[in-house]
C-alpha cells in the first residue's frame, strides 16, 4: 500500500448503546481511529484485528485483541477491502461443501451428528449450565443483550421518584433467600410485553403498561418476571440459544453469540414449566407483600380476551399453560390485600413515563387528502410477532 487510506466508520465503546462516528486511517501496519469524542487516537495493530461478527448486512465489524468490548464498524468500500487484504483475519468466514471436496463433506457429516447430539441434549443441560455460570458472566450477557435491544426499544424517561418506587416494590416482592440483583427498565415500543434477561434485567414495555388498569397488575408482572430471574430461566433459554448458534456456526462461521436484537428476543419462548414456576413465585411474593393477586389474574383475563378477539394481540401471554388456568391459580393463591402496590401518585408517574410510540402520519399528495402511515410495515411486523411468537414473560 503506497500511502495511507482514509475513511469513516462507527465506533462502539461497549458502554454506550449507540456508536460514535469516527475517522479511520489505514497505514501499512496500523488502523488508526480518530475522533474528539473518543479521546486520544486509538491505534489498532493490523495483526491484532479480528472479525467481530458476520451479519447479512455486509457491514465489516471489527474488534482488537486486548479490548474485546470495543467495536469498529465499516461500510463496504475501498477502505474495507484494503483492510481485509492487509489483515486476513478481518475477512468474512466462508465455507462451501461443493468447493471443499470429500474431506469437507466428511467433516460436515460428523458435524451434523454432533449438532444433533448438541441440540437433543441442550434442554437437559441448560439448567445445570445456567446455574453454574459465574454471576459476572451472566451479568455481562444480560448487559450486552440489553444494549442490543435498546437500539430498537429505547429506555423511557422515567422520573427518579418512579424509579425509586419501582425499586422499593421490587424489594418488597423478594422472597426469603432471593438476593440476586434485579434492575427494572421501562422501554418504548408498541409491542405489549415484559422480559427477564440474564443477570436480573427486567424490561417492561410502555405498551404493556398502557394495558394495565392498576398498580397491582404492574406488581404482578414484576413478581412474575422476578420468578424467572430467581430460577435463571433467561440464562437457560440463552444457553439453549447459544447451543443452536454454535451449531450453526460450524457451517456459517463467526457468529456473535451474545448479540440479540429486539426482533430476535421476540421469538423466544419459555416452557410450560417455566411459566408455572414464575406464576407460582408471583402469587407467593404478592401475598407476602400484602398486594392483591387479583391484579395479575385480571391482567391475564383481559389480555387473554383481547388476544382471543385478535385485537392488539398482546405478547405478554404464553400459549402454555392456558390463560384461564393461570388466572384461576393467581386468584386461588392470593391472601388478604393490605394496600395497593404503589401509591396513586407513583402509579401515575409510571403510567406517564413510557408513552406508546405512535406511527408517523403524513399527508398524501393525492387530491382526496388521504393519509398513509410511513411505518405501516413495521407496525404489521410487530403485530405479527406478538401474534405468532409470545416471548419469555
């Protein structure tokens, strides 16, 4: 390379959910990243560069040995091509049975048998592997997943008073011996749902909060998700997902096993036993806290009726066990309620903190003045995901 090549990229420091635009300079031995927001120029030796992940969008995602959380994303073009020529480990992984001949076919057959064994045994191995995972690793997995989700579903601007009230409610819903950290985040999306990620991160969408009629219903959702956290259900699901990803990577190569977008998260399901265990925890925790379990039962009933009528298709419902069964179990297990889960003031703050995003409406140029939604396809996709793929709730 006769002279340095200059280009642009996006730098991710592993902490902020969004990247920073940077200037990139490729020299004979070094890739230099320059941007005032990043600080001093970062010099990445070409010999330490790695391809971070292969995705279908053709972007070149890079990492450097020694700082695994840092990422540099380049668009396809002369700079990316020159870099991949100078640093072979930044090239996309490729594999073709047809080009590789009989040895590759034999390897593929062996791999297929290994994959079958891996997938068949994954459900049985998920629980012991999840429970044996160090807390630091589980926390990191949860944070990376949350950062990926936050790109699609941003965090709501929740007032401090509302956050404090939610944290206090979480503490009241802890059963004896449950000391794992739990962090609740309210996120913006039109998909009514709630998730328990590895590491104790609980996401509740503004659309689900909009469906709620009382703070007792909100407490029921939190208690249910805390049941998933206590039993490491999210980590067990993630272990199974990683097993599938590792199996797939035998053929495609270079998968980022920890990256998960909101769309991917919306395809995951908990098992019947996981849901019953989370419901049982919720009923017991609500009873211990003196909060009525009728709120959780009412939410089950109302969302189930809405789902049956195909209106809005709420995603915070699993197809198993039956919703009527879950509602009946919640009502039967409740004790005498001592008070609402949140004060009227704090509940109003929570309700107002996360408005449901509205589709953009623009005027059409036609003479009849009709209007059309710019994001109709996106709305249909969310509705379809909610109808067909209930998520870990």
